[in-house]
C-alpha cells in the first residue's frame, strides 16, 4: 500500500518553523548586546562580533546548499542543520567567554543559512505551479516579519529574564522542527546523490570573497571606510576572491556553485531583484538608527570627544 503524501500546508508549516527560527536570530541579539558586553567584559567593538560571526557563516553557507544537498541528501542536510542550530543555540546561552560565544554563533549561522535556503526548494516542490506564488508569499512574510519582531522579543526576554533566554527559546522550537521534519519531509525522487571530489579551491575562494565583503560592510562605518587600511585590504581581498571564484566556477567541470544558471534571464533578474530587496530591508534599520541618533544628538548637544554630550544652555543662562 502506497503511503499517503502529507498535506502540502503541513509541509509549509514544517519548513517555516525552521525558517522563522533562523531569520529571528539575525536580529534578536541586537538589543541584548550591552548586557552581553557586561557579562563578557568586552568593549562595544568586540561584542559586535556576536552579530558579525553569525552573518559571516550565514552568507558563506547559503551558496553551497545545492552542492551539499546533492552530495549528502537534502533531508539529511536539513536535519543536521536543525540539530546544529539548536545545539549551538543552547551553547550560546551557556557561553561565558566572548571567543566561545562567537564560535557558537558561527556554527549557529551556518545552520541557519541551510534552513532558510532549503526551505524555499522544499516549498516549491510541495506545491503545484499555480500555488507556488502563494507559498512563496507565505515564506517571504515569515522571512521579513521574523527579523522585524526580533528586537522586540529579544528586549522582552532580556528585561524579563536574562540575555541567555534569547538563545534558549530556540531549543523547544528546534526540537519541534526536528520531529516535524522527520515525519513529513522526504527527498524528491529525482535528487541524484553526487560522488567525486569536492571543489575545495572554489569553496575556499567563495569563503574568502564573501567573508571579506561581509566583514568590510560590517566594520566599514566604525573604521571610516576607505580611510582605513584594514577596510582597503578587505575590499581588495573581496574583489580578488570573488573574481577568482567566478573564473574557477565557470571553468571547472564540477563546480561547487553552478554560476551558469545565471544565463537564464528570468533567474538572474529574480536574483538581482532579491538582492535589491534584501539591501533595502537591511538599510531600513540602519536609517532608523541614524535618525534616532540624530534626534538624540539634537536634544543633548554635541559630543565633547570623550563620549559625553555637551548640554546646550538657553541664551542668557549661565
């Protein structure tokens, strides 16, 4: 007797659980950074590596999903990612030194990158063509709303309990996601397991190019952009790494990332549009933060150079 396929909306709910969990962790830690800085005895510049480490591994992992899924199986990759993300979340809450926290955040980001990317492929296969737009709309709503609610949820957990709870909250969700994936998700029959040597050189160039680019964007504002030799070095490393990566993937027979699919006009235009929307989503919080700082500056006066505001007095007041 042939087993009945699970309802496609059950599959959607299953993968959205992991997607929302991963997307939420990109922003939930932001409001807890001051408390974490006090726990670790770290400066503001040092504690930002908690965010930077997550983003670096997240960005590097995403382009490798197709190769990893073909080599190890999509469901297996998804299960390993849920387990690693959940375990890393628990370890982040237990960490009491900054290096250990950054290490666990890197592991968490790598797992999150797989969850967000593979969910799209699973949704597309679960729904017929005429319903794929609706499915992608639900997926997009989760990806957009989760980071928006992240700071609010993180602030409430930090004030009500303590900052480790912004990570502990992932544990029951991760366990639920793992049980649902084991029950309702399966590899498609056409997914062929690939064998052969991995494109290690291409993966290394990808990590160099995207890692340097992400680090440059994260640290640029704090280091006066190209007035800093560190930022210039990152820019050169990023450009060189991405150029060599593109050359490598277009010339090798078994690329880690098949860039030839960008020859499709519809795919390349959708990728470009997604990049623009992603940048807009990232710029909005930065713009809001800049406006908040400007308003606070106008209320409190100028800085005396040591981080202390110079209070303005009304004319005639001594």
